[in-house]
């Protein structure tokens, strides 16, 4: 039997006369082989989360490189599978021209899906049942995205065959416009006067309720998510999933979230709540829209039940949609749009949000409001910056105009003399490069106005420092990344409380300190035990910080570079009191510290002083950018 590469070479069109009447490459087999290649790339993008979900947690952080690095790891396997050894650059470009024409003319979703399932199984991206379910879930959207995308043959072949055949850079550079109003001179906030009011903000993120969680099931099953119906029973030598949760690739039962919310008393009272998304579980291979809406309404009702009149301000997580990470920009209409989700959110959150906030929430999943006089809260939809949002293959330039809208909000706040808090799910250092660099530029421009930034998504306890763009040496802002409520993967459940300069005239509204609370699962899962949510640590006390302004966090990183005991404390708290058994050696430690300095994606210069001996490339290969969230 001939190798696929040889067959492709013989079928490659050489002129318009040799093409079929449909404008494709003649034989239907070529078109469908092209679709095989297209689906191989699409699967590598769409199933990357599930592939990483299948891997156990380790002490070494995961690679940050996003789609290109993961695709380059898969592409050699695809070459072996399809016999691409003699696939030349002209043939490749002709082939992908046929793909684009064919998908526009005959986007046969079922046939594409069948090929994708075979690929998923062949490449062992996930267990067979998961492959089948997730392909059926993704196939319609992925074909639509590929049909609409502007991915050129040169870009596709640059990925497959290397830079000599083309350039893989579909997420090209772009810039938002800043107002011509001159930037005011930097003015660090003044410390609050003794006795000034202090606000307490409860911060919830990554709750990940698993409605199929089942005590006693296998916490180490073959699927991407375990401790649930269908996980089976563990071997007799190992215990099953605990009643309140498990240190494994498992999410939480509803009773644990009820315990968290009902046990908030010692940490309160709270002036308001910031809630940055990821409500559903990680069973991303068979979620329906009905499942996602049930999670939204059930957990929203639970939050309202236990927090009563306390105002709650949510942000949209990447797991709220299905398929996971699927957030089309507003120009995508009809059944492919996100209207079904945003409308449900607006209905569920209407008691907390004013009319104008609900209006922009319905359009693009973001909004702004004023919790207090002098404070503006901006909730961003960070899915429009996400490396995993495959809809951005169509157009990644400031999706929904969100960043330009943000600039307008910040300029208006500056004009009024207001301060601003930003909340969102995915941290800016984890975003697509152009989005991240533009956001970094906005933060630098409005450093006097922007009082605090709060994110989640990584499930661990960390932060990201911002610097001036001119020298990359003056700390001017910090984003706080709070730990998750869920245990996924191998963590204690937890939540965060921020102490903020309070509600009074000329308040700075900056973070004064923060506290992290956890449920120790080892203790809670003892038969007959009552779950006790306990204070894990206070930031200033534990790290010896003079304050919680950007310079203090910058200095902490450099203190941890030379103080191993201090870093081990950070590593313990980074994992909510349950670190992996494997120690974090020097490359892991430097990579972890580098991440705390990197609020801008793909910007190694931010860590140049951290690793002056040239060890940066090795450490960056271990950069903690969890892809499973």
C-alpha cells in the first residue's frame, strides 16, 4: 500500500485545468485527506485541555507555551501516522488550499468527526469513550471555526514543515488606541490614616461543582476527571474518594461548597464578594448547555442563600461554556453564539447588577459598575484573551472591542478622580501575546487609577507584578491570583479574603492584606469528623511584608531567590497546604519565581535580573502555566 505522502504528491493540482469542477484538488480522496490534516490540527487545539487533564500532577510546573509548543509536540506523531515524510512545501500549500475551498463548499461535520475520533484514539489523546464524546461535542464548532478562519496555507504548512515553508503566526500583533490625554506623574497611594475604615472582600474562584461526585469511587481512574459515577471502584489496596473531596484529579460535591459558604462566619463579615467563575466541573467531554445552565443556576442560588444581602460581582470563567473555552466574539450569531450563556447569566445575576452592567454582559460577558462612590469595578471576560479559545482563530484582534472599552472606562474614572478594581478569570500573563501586551500597556498608563486586580484560573496561590514599559524595572501594579475552591488537582479546597482600604472620601481602595482559608481534607475525611475551614495564612505576617503594594511583592520574589526556607513556605502555600511530594528543585523554583514577575505573556526580559547566570531558557521550559484549568 502506498504511503499517504506519495499519494498526496501524485494528486496535487498543478494547474487550474487539472482541478475538478468544484475547484478542489480533483479527487474526493484528496479533499478528505486534507480534512484529516485539518482535524489533526483542530484536535491538537481543542483537545489539549483533555490531554493535559489526563496527566498526573507533579511538582514541576507545566509549560506555558500555548498552542504552538503543544502542536509541535503532536505534529511529529501525525507525520508518522499519515506518512508525511515526503510531503513537500508546494504539495502542502496546495493541499491546504483544497482544505479551505472544500470546507467552504462541503463542511460535512459527521465525516470530519469520524476522522477526528480515529485520530484521537490513534494518538492516545484521551481514553476512547472520551475521544468519542468530546469530538461529537466539538466537531460542529470546530468545522465552523475552520471554515471562517483566515488561516492561510502558508501558516498551516509553516506549522507542519517548519519556517522554511511558512510562518505560523495567526495571532498577529495589534494595538489598541490610548487617549491623547497625557499620563499624570506616578503617585503611589498614601497609607490610610489610623482607624480608617477597612473593607473585607470575599473572593471565590474555580468552584467546579461536580454533580456526579460519588464517595468511594476511584480517584485515579483513566478518565480526565475521577471520583464520580463511571469512575469505577479503586483496587482493594487504595482508598476511594473521600466524602468532602479528594487529593486527585477530582472536583467537589455540592455539600463541600455548602460547607464553605455556611462556614464563612469566622472570616467575615464581608462588604462584597468578587466571584471569578469556573462553576462547572472538568468533565469537558460530555457537557451540554443544559448541564452548564444547571451549574450556573444551582451555584448562584447557593451563593445567594448563604450570603444574603451582601452584593456579589461575578466574572465569566472559561468552563462556563460548552464546548469548554468556546467563546465566540459577538459578531458570531445564531446557534454558534454565546447568547444562550450571557442571557442566562444576566437573568441569574440580575439581583446583583445594574441595568447598564446587564446590557454589556448580554453582549460580551463583561461590565462595569460603582460599588461605592469613588470606586469603579470592571469585570472582564478574559476568554477573549485565551490561548484555548479556538474562535479567536477567526480574528483575535481585541475581541468584542473589550480592551478599547476598558480604556474608555479607565479614562472616565481618571477624569472623575475615581479608583478602579478589575476582576477576571484568566490572569493577563496567561493570555495571547498581543492581548497581554496591550493590557500591560493599559495598566501602565492608568497606574494611578487602577487600585487592584484580582484573578483566578490557575487553582494555585500566586501573583503577577507589572513594571513600567520603559525600563521594566519599576513595579507599578500587582495582580492577585487567588487559589481555587476545588481540589483539582491534588489540592485542599480554599478561598480568599482581601482587606481593602475602605469606603470613605479619598480612599485609595488598595489591598492592605489578604487571608487564605482552607479545608484540610485529611482531617475532614476522617469518619465522623466535622469539616472545619481554617485560616491558612495572612500575607503580610507570613512573608514579612511592609505593605502589599507592588514593590513589596517584587522584593519578595528576590528574597525567595536566595532564601530557600522562605521559598518553601511560599511553595507550601502556593498549593494550599498540600504540596506535591516531589521537591521543587532549582529550575522549578526559578520558573515559579519568574512567573510571579510575568504579568505580560512571552516576555522573558521580565526575569532577566532573576537569572543573571543564563539559566533562563531552562527555567522557562518549566514555567508554571497550568493548562488544565
